[in-house]
C-alpha cells in the first residue's frame, strides 16, 4: 500500500444546508474535515453545524441568469482548485448533492483507492442519478442514510463527471467536462447524485419558487423520478455495460462528454454500496 496522498474536496452551495451537511459528513470521513473547502454563495448563508474545521468562505451573492451563474461558480471553483493543487496531490470537486464512492469490492477506502491510482490529469466515476420510486419507497427520513431508503438509480451520462483532478484545469459548468481534456471513467468509482431523492422535497423547493414551478412539477413530474418509477429495473451487469459504452462513445457535438446511444437504463443499486454510509 502506497503512502496516502493529500486529497482535498471542494464545493459551492447556496440555500442548500441539508445536502451540504451530508456532503461535509461524507467527505470529512473520507479525507478529514480540515481538507474540505466550501464556497458559500451569499453572506447570509448558514454554516452547517457539522462543519468542524472545514475551510468555509462566504462570497457576496450576485443575481445572475442560470447560465451566467453556472459559469461564475465553476470559475471560482476552478480557481480554488488551482491554488489547492500547490499543496495537495488531488482535488475532488462536485456539487453538494453528489458523492463519489469506491466499490467496496476493492477493499479500499476512497482515499486509499485514489492514492494508489495512477491519474492522468482527471478521473471520473460512472454517474448514478438516484431517484425515489413512488410506488415502492416512502417519504425520505432526513435523519437516516440515503441508501438505506433508496434502491434505484438512472444510469446517467449527465452525472459521469470528471470530478477528480491532479493538475490545474478548467472545469465546464457543473463539473460536466474539462476544457481541452478527455476523461477516464474508472470501473470502481461511482458518482451518486441525490437531487431527485424525494418528490416531497422537490415540491417544497418548487413551492418556494412560485406556483408556476409547483404546477409544472405536478403536471410533468421529475425526469429521474419518472424514469425510476416507470422503467423496468435492470440488474448490476448494466454498470459494466454503461461504463464500457461511456468510455468508448462520444456524441459528435460534444466529443469530451460520454454517450449511451439514448439508452437510459434504471438499475437496482448494489447492496454493497450501502457500506459507503451515505
């Protein structure tokens, strides 16, 4: 076993204390809270109680369009990663509702796995968009682990992101790509996204944004939750199939992003993933 490398995790959040506290708990356990760097978008933002000795910087909120806001946030995070790579070997960057896990079959922690892995600029985990199965799963218990309550995920190219870097690069908006770099999908890494973990939670968010948003959600539903609820559930072999497809195929209009020929399989999340304690 090689000596563990110095690894930092970074994110930026606004009005998202629920997921951010989970993000801190998870990555704090993986890398130590002293190696977490969080940008809060707004001087009025609350710092989660479990932040410990994480490095937290509050920035003045700037009202922007969604596109401009995404570019602003990823620019700030790319700049932060550049600075951190002067003293860290690896930086993991992702949204506060995204969790990078290593398959427990490796018998290594995430820190150990990344330390032992040869990384050529960037590394990606296969994207699993976790959603609530409306016919089989109850309203989320916010005090219990996510994976004890949610068993299904949409295999999504959108969340196969190059979140691990060991050289200064510039991420594209939302960490979905890296400018002027391809990316490598590791067969033992998975990026779990929990933005659609609970329909009630989505409805509460939509209600705060206005009646139009709430009515739209009630009419159309949520894409991930719709897929998880209404699709045939596939077995674990699709993890390997999806990894192979996304490794070798790219859409012609975005050669640095993965493709799956329009396939959108929903899989049962392997029981062993619960060992991540997310």
